C-alpha cells in the first residue's frame, strides 16, 4: 500500500498547455498521448497493449504520456491502477475533467474514453482515436511514423 500511495503522489497534474509542452519537448520522437480513467473498462483493456508498444518501440524513438481523467479525489484509484499496471512512462492527472480541458486538448474531443493522440516527429497530430486501440493497431501506426 505504501508503494502505491507514493506512486500516486508522483502523478503530476497537467493542463492542455502542459501536454503541448511535453509533445514539443519530444518533437524528435513519435509521441503517443493516452487519456484514460480507472472507471473506464475499455481503458483498462487497452493499457497493457500501450505498455507493450512502448516497450517494443521506445528504443526507436517512441515516447508515451498517459493522462488520467480521474477526479482529484480518486487518488487511491489511480494508485491502485499504477500498482497493477506499473507503466514505464510518465503518468499525469488532468488538471480538470471538463469541456474546457477536452477542447484545450483537441477541439473535436467531448470526453469520450479512452482517447489517444499520436504525434509524428515534429509534433504534428498524425492520428486521433476516440476508441480503444489494440496492440496491432497502435504498433502499425507507430511503426509507420518511425520509418
């Protein structure tokens, strides 16, 4: 329990501008930004595939950023999620879970979960997914962008 509590405290809060800054800081890489929540069954199903894609492609220039869309008072749920999945990439919690945050990330996003943005090198959005992705779908799109 102590480990998961410490891990939950490591989760920084991020705004849409913060996400933009992280993508810009990694503009020489392909960046996957995944928005998930502990209460979202499709998010829980796809997360192991996202971890696997990261592990398979990180040495080729892939970065993954995970953003929890849980409320601030759901820290224990986030901690349990992190303990169960142990993602090897940075995890943040959205500064808010409202339309202003969604629109700040992607104007056509209305809060569907999960939501994944895939950025090509240079920071341009290459793919927007408002559905869970399989390993095969994500790996194919990442591999194509890394070529």
